[in-house]
């Protein structure tokens, strides 16, 4: 049991909905398609009537044949009923597919919109493969249950029509046919709780498989580089085996209900054969009516036994809907108190007693204070885990701080229109991400309406544009998936040009540490100069050339500011910055000699 449940716990944002809540949400999605669904219902009724008419006509035909004649009339009636049934079923399936397709389209768009609205902390805590599973697989499961519902409704209507007819032929036999209904319905309802639980675990196990596959595909180059294919396979195998075991248990659970239901149906049929045969022998029932009762067992019990099969799939659909709605309803952590217009920011930033932690147990910042003037370039340096990236994530409003106030131009960042605010915050991560398309498409990404001339101007503004000549098709070069057709240095230059097109008031830059050739490094530095000019800039510094020219260096240690100043004065002080410099930057100095101690500063 432990193996089956390992890793299958609910996500933090999961919630439990009652069947009534889920059905209300589902009906809400179908309500705009109510007229189409009314057409589906009409076709179901007409199709059920034609389906129920067949055994009635056969019953009538048997009695006619007993008394001689009626065979051709019977054949014609059955052909007519079959033809009409085909037409009604075709129209029903077409209308149902259209309505269901539209609903799934809307549901998937809502789920995808919710994914886009989630905070970055949401993606830190939840594997992308599991999120993808909810947007794709779970919406498909929801769609399939709608079609099953329509099929079951059709069968139930057939049962209703046939049952009404049975009471007109022989009341005692009709009551005998209905006698076992409470037992079957009770079994199906009792089965509901365990079906929902088993189905939910099966879906979570499939989400783990999807998450593992997504991660593997994303890191396949690393795995092959280190020849770790076997290790990747060994990690996938237990996850896949768990999914197999959970789904096998689901199959056993669902299969266990059918023998019981078929046993009940068999007993009912035996009673009808015995009671009906005696009634025919005694003259109280015609042979045709006896046939009708025996056929009614198939018509009657097939939908009832299908309820168990349908109920498992229905529970799977409800579980899928529950997972999709949980994704849509996930509570955001970044909450704005107002949506005041932003205007063009000057870029003055102030942290006042700000506290933050990625978890409540491990705070990163406690009562943190820092002021950055408009147009100032500040470099953040410190050992890994000092809080450099955390500050950038708070400024870009990707995370919610737990205490204090973060001001931009003396206004609380939480009171501003978030979309308008982020349009004026330009962020370049350490490993720039490029979307599939051309170089020009990626440069234009922050402003799709930007003209070709603006894109070219931005590209030339980064390193003089010499890097464009190295591209096979210039700005029309296809970057490939994740920009893999370009070198890391070229991706960095594209990201900087993209920032120039955006024209933000505040720039948050996590400099790349990737090794590049001297020419590309010079182009990147020129690009940085163009991007940082005239803007408030917060740089997580990895290059000596950057920290040497910033207005101020802020040295962090475990979420605290331990030193501030320019490069020369901080080195002369011989404090914490000197330690960080010798660790991270000293080897980049032209005066550096391996094996020597601290590099003296020359002025």
C-alpha cells in the first residue's frame, strides 16, 4: 500500500468538491449550449422510442405468426425503426460532439488562463508535467464522461418506455422485474466512494509519469552528455510501475462490481422464465408478451449493470473535473490591494522592513531595508543563498512578501495595476529563454506591435549589431526549440535586444555565467551598457567588468546587507566584499596570477 501511495498525495492547491458543486460547475459550462443540448435530448427521446419499438413489434409479430401471417409487416416495421434510429443517433452524436467540443475548448482555455495567472512560487512547488496533465488529460476525461452520460440517458429512457409497456401487459410480472432494482442501485451507489478514491489515485499516478517524462525531455541533452540514460530509465521505471499497479488496482476495483450485478440479473431472469412460462401455460400471458418480458430483462438490466461501469467512468470524469477546477480555483499568493494606474515610473525603489521566506520555516529576509534611487545602477553580490535573486523576484512582484513594505516611486507596490507595473519592469534571467520562431519574433516579444525598423534598431543597439551578421539568415534566423539553434552568447544578446524593445523603467538583470568568447563578451558588455543607460538597474553581478562600473555595490549575507559602496572603496576596506571578490571575481582581473593572494587595487 505504501508503494501505491508514494508520491500520490494531493497537491497543495487541491481541494475536495461535493458532487453537487461539481455538477453545478459542469452545468455552468454547458448552459451556453443549452439549445444544442436540448436538440441532443430530443434525439435521445426519439432514438429511445425507436429502440423500444423493436421488441414491441417482435412481440406483436410472434402473436401474429402464431395465428398465421404478419411476417412482412414485422420486417418492414423493424427496418423502418432501424433506419429512423440510425438517423436520430447520427444527429444526436453530431450535436453532442459539437457541444462537448465547445465546452472542452472553453474549459481548457480557462485552465490554461489559470496556469498563466499563477505565481512563480506555484511552479516552484508543482512539477510542470502534472500541470500539463490537468490541462490536457483531465479535460479529455471530462469530455468523455459527457458522451457516456448521453448514452446512459438514452438507455434509461428505453428502460422507462419498456417498463411502462410491461405494466400494461402483466402487472405481477412487471413488479417482479422491478423487484431487484433497489439492490442494483444500492450496489452502484455504495461503489461510488471507493471508485472516486481509486480513480483519483490513478490520475495522480499518471501525472507523476507525465512530470517525469517532461523533466526527462527537458534535460535529455544533459543525460546524454554524462551517459546517464540508464539512470534516467531506472528513475522512470518505478514511477511507471507504480502507475501500472495503481491502475491495475483500479481495474480490479471496478471489475469486482460486475459479477455481483450479473448474478442479480441472472436470478431475475430465472424468476421471469419460471413465472412467465407458467403464465403462458395457464393462458394468462401470450407467447409474444412472454418474449417481451424476457427481452425486457436485457433492455432493463443492461443499463442497470452499465451504471456500475458508467459510474466508474463518471467518477473518473468528476475526479478530472475536480482536478481542473482546483487548478482554476487555486488561490494566488501575490495579491494586489488596488489597481492604481502606474504611468511612467521614475524607478525609485525602497524596501522597508521587508520579510520573506520561500517557506515559513526558513526565512530569507527579515526586516530588510534598502533604498535605490531612480536611475541608479546597483550590483548585488554575495555567496550563494545570500538573497540576491530573492530581491529581484520581489521587485518583479513574482513573490509575495510576508511583512513590511516595498515602495516604487514612494507608492506601495501592492496598490498598483500589476500588469501595467510589470510592463515597466524588464527582467533578464541568468539563462535567457527564447520561444520557437525567428530572432526578430523573440526581440519583438514584449511589444508584438513593434515595427521591423524598431526591432532592427534594438538589435543594432546591442553590441553595435555585429552579432547579427553571424546569424545564417540575420534576424529571420529560426532559433529552434528553446533557442537551441543559437549559442548561449547569442541568446543573451537577443534577450538584451528584447529588453530595448520593451523600454522598461526598471531593469532586473541576472548576468549569465556561461563561458563565451572574448568578442561575444565584449558585445554583451556593450549591450548591457545600452540596456542599463538611464534606467534604474538591479544587477546580480557575475562579471568583474560590471561591478567595476556600477554606482553602488550591495554586499548581502544571509538576507542582510553587510557592506555598501563602490568597487574601489570596498576592496580597500578589506571586509566581506573583499572575501566575495577573491572568491568570485578575482580570476577575471587582468592582473590575476594563479597561486597569488589578494589582487591589489591600482588607481
